[in-house]
């Protein structure tokens, strides 16, 4: 595709439910990032995938958060047993290689009620 | 511990004047710096970057200056235009972090308003 695509664009879920957020990176980009932006905050790193290497999961805030990247392309971020503090905009980005500029999707706004 | 700091949450500038957005960092391992612009309801858009081996990079109306000894960088926009009104994020990347991870560390952003 022309750019990074994320779905859904908005998600409202009840506390305690699981959610899945999807990211389609730019074709040919080997690196993929997940970030989140809470209200009034900067972008918080969550997880980074590079090719077939083990992902850098150092930013995941708890074991309720997990992500996978299938076939080196599409990525899914899963949040289990959502809490109100998980409400944020979740942003996905991809880059040609890890050390080149990252291009962001439009984000998924998650609201936990 | 905030490794990238943008101490001004907002900035207002008259159209045609210069906008200067500042960013400070604490991690001496950072070797590459980027600026992103973000409009409401959109993802951040890459604007300009600079490697730590340089002290200036220019692209049209946008210039980024890096002062390594002060661990400070700034983005200059001249002349400022109303369409430049957005939130600007400073980001930094360490040469080696984790298992070869190139994660970007972002500041909290500065909201620029260019007044016509």
C-alpha cells in the first residue's frame, strides 16, 4: 500500500475485554514499531520488529500486552483484560530498515469504558 | 526518566516570522535525531533528521541544529506559514539499544500555532 494502514481507526471497549489492533506496514519495510500516545503525553515505545530477529519488547507495559508480526508483514497488537489506563492512541510505524526514517499510520484511538 | 525533553508545550508565532522549537536530551548514546509533525487525528509525519556527526541540516524552510556538547537540538522554520500549525515531536535513536533495536524515543511535543 501507499502508506501504513491501521485498523480500526476507533475502538471503544468495556473494561476487562480483549482487543486486537491491526497494522499493515508499507510494502517492503522490514522494521515495524508500535507506539502509544496517552492524553497530553509523548509517544511511548511499545515494541519493535526487525525482519526475522527477536522483537524488542522492552516497552510493553505489562504482560497483558502482546504483539506478533506474521510473515514479516502485518502486525497485531493484542491487549488482554483491558483497563481504563490503556485508553490511548496506538500508533504503528514502519521503516525500510531499522536505521531509516519511520513512517506512521493514522493510529487507532482506543477508549476503555 | 524522560530522555528527550521538549520544555515548551506550546508556541505562537506570527506568519512570516521564524519559529524555533527546542529539544533537550540526556542519553549520550543517541546518535540520530528526527523531527515529526502531527496534525490532529493523523499519525506523525517525518519532517527532517540529523546525524550526530553533523551540526546542521537544512531542507527548504526547515533547518535542524544540533549542539552535542549541550545535548540540545532545535528546529527552525522560516518563514512560518499557517499550514505549519501542528504538534512537533522531537525524537532520538541510540546507535545500539537492546538486541539491535532502533526504537525511537520521543519528547512530549510542542504545539505550534502560526497566526495569519
